[in-house]
C-alpha cells in the first residue's frame, strides 16, 4: 500500500496528501510523523501547573508497582498521579466547555443586536421556536412583538453565563429523575462562567487534591456546556437563522470548482457564514467575479461552520478537520476564511505554498501570517462583502499549473433537527416521538447511537467513524451524528435514503424506507450535540422507554476525537446517563483510580459511564451490548427476537 493510503480511507484526501508531497508542501500528516506524542503526556501523567515542575508521574512500565513505590510516585508538591490525572482531565473539560460557551455567548450578543434592530441584514427567522423558547424561559408573550420577546430571551440567556447562584434554566428540560440526580450529587451548574472559573481554580497548584472532588467539578463544568452554553448556541442560532429541515447537498473536496472563485468558511460560529451565503449570491458580486475571469462564486464550508450553513442553506462541505490544509493543496482555493476553533496554524504555512489568502475574522483568533479582516455583526453585510471581494481579487493569482481538484463529492441529506425528527416520524399534525419509540419497543430499531466528534491524525482518517457507523446500522441501531464524524459518514455515502437498503439491518431499513430517511441522521455542528440531549429527553417523555435518559437503549461515541471540546461533550453525555465510548487515545491511563472512576463508578451514580476502545468494531459491539442490556431492563428484548423471527420467515417465503 502506498504511504498516503494508510492515512485515510477517503480517496480525495489520499490524492491531496500525494499532491502536497509533490508540491513539497508540509502538511499535518507529515508533521504527525516527525512529532510523536509524548508518552507521559498522552497518559495524563505530566503536570505543568507550577514552576517547580513540570512533574512527570508515569506508571512504571513492564512491572507491577509496589504500594511503597506508588507512595513515592508524586510531583514535587506531593501531588499524586490521581490528582494530576484528574486535574488534567478537568482542565480539558473546562477548556472545552469554555469554547462551546464562549461561542454561545457570542451568539447571544448577536441575537440581542438583531432583536434591538442593531444588526441590519439579519432577522428573527423562526417565530415558532422563538415562542417555544419564551414559554420554556417564562418570558411574557402577550401581544408583544417578536423583537420585544427576543430581547427578554436574549437577556435571560446572557445572564446564564455570569449567574452566581441557583441553577441553569435549561436543566429543567431534562427528565425529572435526571435533575434529581444532579441536585443530589451537587453537580447542577450555577452559572456557565462560574463553573469554568471554579474548575480552573480547583486545578491550580495546591487547591483541590481529591480526584473524586476534582471530577465532580469537571462534571459540573461539562453540564454547563451541554445543558448551558452549547444549548443556548443551538437554540438561538435556530431562532435567528432558521430551524434546520431536510436539505440536499454534497460533501468532499470535489465541491470546489475550477472556473469559479472558491471561498471556504471554516471554524464554528455561523453569523459570518450566514452572511457570506447571502452576499456570495449577490448579482453585483457575481458580476465582479466575472470581471476577474471567474464564472461565479463558490462558497463551501469546513468543520462545524460548514455544518451550520449546510443544515440551513445546503451550502456544500469541502471536508472535515483533517482536510482543511488539503483544500488549499488543490491550488484552487482563493480564500480560506476562518472564525474560531479547530483552525490549524499550519494553514498559514500551506497557504504560502499556493496562492490562497488566509483570512482571520474574529478578534479572539488571529494567526501570524494571515490577513485579519474583522467581522462585525452590526455591520455584517459590508464586512462579508469585503471578505468576498478579497477572495475574488485573489482569483487571478492562481497558478494554473498547481491546480488539481480531486473529483470526489458525495450526495447527502442533512438538516435533522430535533423538531424535524419529530415531524418526520410523527407527521406535521401530531409531531411526536411516538413512532420512533414504538419502533424501538417493537424491535425494528434496536436502539439509538450518537456518533460524533473530530478527526485525529493518529488514526486512519475517517476509517474509525465509518467502520463503527456501518457496524451499528447493520445491527439496526439508528445513528445520530454531528461534527466531523457526520462528514466522514456523509462522504462514505451513508447519509442518503438509499443507504438504508444497502447498509442497514432489515428492521432499521424498513423504518427508514417507510419514512424516507437515511439510517444515519445529520444533526449539525458540535454545539448541536445539545439536540441529541433534547431528542433523548423527548424519547423519555413520550413514554414506554423508562423514565430517564439512562433507561434508553442508547449509546454515544467519539471514535476519532482530538479536541478538548470532545472531552467536555463526553463528560456531559455520561453525566446525563449515556454510555459513551471514545477511540484514538485515552487521557487518564496514567491513573487506574481516575480511569476506574470514569469507566465504572460513574455508572452507579449517573447511569452512564465512559469506555475506551480504539477498535471500531469492538467499540460498536460495546455500544450494542449496552443497548441490549437496556432493552432487557425495559423488558422489550423479546419483541426484537420476534421481529427477527418474522423477517427470517419472510425471507424464507420470498425465497420460495
Ligand atoms: Fe473540531 Fe467542530 Fe472536532 Fe471537527 S468535530 S474537529 S471539535 S470541527 Ni466538533
Ligand atoms: Fe509538580 Fe505539583 Fe507543580 Fe504540578 S503543581 S508541577 S505536580 S509541583
């Protein structure tokens, strides 16, 4: 096998890795070879929280440790491997929660600007969701205008970030039993910022030095993400930009066009992307592009910003996390426009090998060597136009000899918000999760899995996602996806209705075919993992599947994770009652106690727990085992056997 073919299962990616080598351009796949992971850091056993260190407390290799030796395995301050491991894990959660929540905060500010009429070009698009939110938050509706209601909603939610006492308001959306667990354990978040700050404080040198107590705060900071910052982001984005509904599009580097100005928007926040989607279709802009010799303007997305505008506008996706540099390697990308998160600094370097203009747009995320063109949502149209113009101006600078766009692009259907799943399954007039629950109870659908998260260059790109998801749907597990994982499976052709017949088990396929949905549903960006929490809660409330999220035949996974945000997501899923399996690498292997707490003890309290399994088939099996365990506890395991028996008989009859 050629070197590049070990690095990805995606043909476009393989071709671009080969092209980068030919063009002598250093990319992430090369850097991963020269930069090997630190063996001590990778197991979570390095502390650099004060200047007496960094201290390394790795497990002794190749031999059992005596209790005396373990006693001595400490940092200079006396911190144990447990403390160091739990501190590092908690800090990852804090960073992940901070990232999602600061995104949520920025969205809330934009929402308020729009409601106050200070952000021309935007409007409240989804009135129904606005009113629903008002009801949820006890905001008066009466005969007030949408904007008046929105101002109250915006202010109420903005207050969630700096709140010092009480509880986050969205916790009330969870099943009652779940809320009680959180209160009893003392992990109900008080305010979003407060939990992140407290996590940073408690992990500072010489503060919290009991790993259980540290992880408790980690849980609280994670819940402040899932049921706080991320949920606020999703809700307000939907109200401002429209609740997603099923939409057809395409994914992979082949969506770039040789004869048009190619502009990619990459990162996470949708405000600029929304405006770019509008401005890039402006006839005057297209005219301008033509004056430079291009046939039009081609906007595509990358990473989660891509998911946002895919879900709402059907804007095509150029690729997932590990393809960001490769988009530039095509030689056909005129501007790479970035906002925040998951933006590799390597982009600046790769852009120098080609003509691509790298444009940063957020004051929180500048990159040396990039052009900074700040985006201001109060002056959105003009800001976005300036960016599109810069891309157009760069079109004539393409070096034609260096242009090669790989042909791969795959069709997909995206846009499955919690509400659309509701309508699709229940019908417009009696929207409900009843049919989904019924099909789980009668066994056609075995259970539900959320497969989410990043790419990680330490494993074969996309391979782990696709292998795991294929195994799950083959076993009649309906898969809900977000993030870069969704893109991996979309590229592999799993997000079209026809995939049901080709890849899904008979039970799942029969339901998908009846409703006309793919067996793998795209729910959006990583902040939209909050949609999975809401969907899970709706399933509980609809009845027949227990009275808590932890009773559902459901599981979660992030098989190629790399970001700290993924750790925060995993922790809030586990603390919400979901069995969650991560692949690639596990950051607490340096402490048996901390790992046992996460992999075993958490289940006693929260009904959910972590697992680590890098092999995607084995990981899928763990998820299926868990789903079957829950089916059994609900007393619906027999129903499934009947369904399978029926199908067997049908097949035999067909054969006659
Ligand atoms: Fe980033 Fe969200 Fe991970 Fe992809 S999946 S690499 S976090 S873009 Ni969220
Ligand atoms: Fe070492 Fe303790 Fe300082 Fe960490 S806090 S670097 S373990 S002395």
